[in-house]
C-alpha cells in the first residue's frame, strides 16, 4: 500500500514517483515536437505566401501580354502577318504561363510536404510509446482480447488503454512459450475438477429436462475478452479442430450474474442463454478470478505499441503535439498538488510504501531534477509544468494560486439581491401623530398614497420652522423630487 508523505493513504496502487518522472520526460518530448511543428508551420506559411505572390505575378504578366496584343488581334479571319503573329504570341503566352503556374504549385506542395515531413509524426509516436509501454495514467480503462489460432496453436494478446485525457493506445503482447497463456490450455490447469450442474434432456421414451453434471475441466480456453463493463471467455471441447463448446459471460453492463450459452461445432453464434446460480456460479467465478488475474499480469508483457489516438485522431497527424502534453499533465495535476501539500521535506515529492514486519519504505524525487528535464523548453511551455506543481517555487506560494489547466470550477455564487429602493421623499412638513390619514401625494406624475405608519412609531423631535424656512424647504424639496404642490 502506498501513502503520501504524511502517511495518509495514496489513491493509486503503483509507484507514482516513477510514473511522474516518465510523464515529465514524455511531455518534454511532446513540447519539443510542438516547437518543431510551430517552426515547420511558419516555414510552410512562408512557402505558401511566396508561391501565392508568384502566381499573382504570373497572372499579371498574362493580363499585360493579352492587353498588348489585343489591338493586333483580328476580329475575324486573320488577313495580315501582324494578325497571325499576335495570335501566336497570345497562344504562346497562355501556354507558357499555364506551365509556369503548374510548376509553382508543384514546388509549393513539395516544399510544404517536406516542411512537415514524417519525422514529426514519428517523434510524437516515440514519445507516447516510451511512456505507455511501461506506465499508465491514473484512471486508465483497459480492454484485453486474448485468442488462439487453431491451426498454429499460437496465442495473440491485444490490449487497449483509454486514459481520461482522451488518449487511446493499443498494444500487442508477446507471451513467452514458458507461460501458460502462450497457447491454448485446458480449464483443469487453472481450476481442477470444474463441473457445472446444467439442465439437459434425459430419458429413453420421455425426454425431461433435469440437472446434469457437466465436467468442464477437459475443455480448452480458446478466447477471452475483458473490459471494465464486459467479461467473456469461450470453452471448446478440442483446440485443434471444430468442436462444441460454451460461451461464458461473466459481466455485461449491469448484469452481474454469469450466463452460459452452448456453441455448436463450426459455429460462432451461441445458442440458448442459461443463467447460473448456486455452486455453478461460484465455480465459474473462481475460474474467472484466476483468468482475470493472469490477464492483468500480461499487461506487463506489452512490448509494442500498435496505435495511438488523441481525440479520435492518429497522434502522428496531430498538428499541435503540445495539446497531448497539456492533457497528460492535466490528468495528473490533482495528484501532484496533493503530494506537494503532504510532502514533509521541502523541495521533494514524497511517497511511502508499507512493507512486511511493520516496516515502511520512502520514495521521493527532488523537484529540481524534474525541473531540469524541462529547463530547455520555451517559457510558454515551462508554465504547464510549473502550474501543476513540478517547479521550484515554495509550496506556500504555489498552493495560493490556481493552476490554469483543469482547475476545479469554482461554484458561482448568485449575486446578492439589490437593496430595496428608497421611497421617494414626500414634500412638505411631517404630519404629527394622531392627525388622521395622510393625503395622496403626486410623485413623478403618479398619485400614490403612502403606507400607514407603524403602530408604535418612535417619537419625532419637534422642529420649529418659521414661515420663511417652510417656504424655502418646500422649494428645495420640489427641486429635488420634481413635485409640484400646486398640482397636488
């Protein structure tokens, strides 16, 4: 079991220190390919721009020649030597310009093709293969297909890995002859004495469906398919010739109960599907657990990457390889940031691993070693490594800012409600308590009646106003509110 530097459980079951080093090297190679691709794109743009200008000059030359000889071209049948010469000059000009245009276009396409070339695609493939053959990104989903050729008896194992960053890779594993899965083998070599209780028809006169013990330990495993939501294997009575058998489905989406379907000799379509339970289901589950365990171990034998796709496009045709590196760093950014927070040694990323006898092993990598790997990249590419935590800045400074790639979206709080609008002031002196209802007041051209005062309002101070002060105050209030007391 792996743990963070503060001994809290780590979410992955492999040595992420090695994975992080390999990711850094792969992303550095992809960013270098991106720099190379950008230079190639600039060169191709210059080639296209120069060719377009040359084509415009050729068109202008043809127009100039046609305008010059236009006055000497006959309106009907040529009757003069000048007419014939002008016609020939116009024809030669068109032919010459057409040939010249074709040559410019051909040289342009050749130069653009050479500018990109095949080396860029090979560089991207090599970078992804160097990482994927030994490591995997977190939360990668695997699909494995194992089958055996009945003529040669040689087994083939194909694996497909789909990372959460939309990077899909496929591999071919070469299984050594010394291993069990290098060719077909009998079920008894994994699960001795495997017998299932299956319904069958028995009896001489009246056929009745009764449980029949079906021994399967002598059947051969000829095909296996396994993914996160589907698991299946096929059993055959013989491995060298067509024979009867069974298709066993252990997992199919939400259906967790194993099912079994008979297969006729020379046919790949299964027959009636039977759901298994009880001892039969337990026996098949025990066999499948051993098959699944061995297939997971075969992932370590992948020796050749057959293909790689990013966002459903072959990676050797990606015009911007840096996008793949950004996606890979984005996939591991949350783990790296958590390691920064939980590593107790400054300048290091630390993991611990539990061993036997109460011992614990510590694994670490200095950040300066990772930083040296991408030190030759331009600044705009360095920032991707620094933003996920592979940088030299202090951790307390790093955790205070958000990284630009894959940062968790902050919940958007609704804006606070606007403050209640203040009621328009009412012109005139306040009415004393107990003098009856207040009259309607015209505010902005609309007659409104103010709300009744509360039951027990606080006492208001007595303000002594002279007639001159009342007149001045009323004039000031009218100027602010636009109220005309004469209209009211």
